[in-house]
C-alpha cells in the first residue's frame, strides 16, 4: 500500500467520486504489478 502513495493522484485524492478514485488505484496497482513482473522475467 505504501508504494501506491507514491502516485500523486492516489495520495492526494482530488477525485470527488469514489468510482474515479478506485479507477486511479486500480491503474496504479496494475502499473506497479507490471513493473514487478517485468523485473522478474
């Protein structure tokens, strides 16, 4: 969860709708997962 806070949009939460915030969290999580996956292959 700490790595997600490095993304400014997730850490500051400017979105008013929970749907938009969840989408930002999911995109950041996917980006972190892909970065970890690429480093292992």
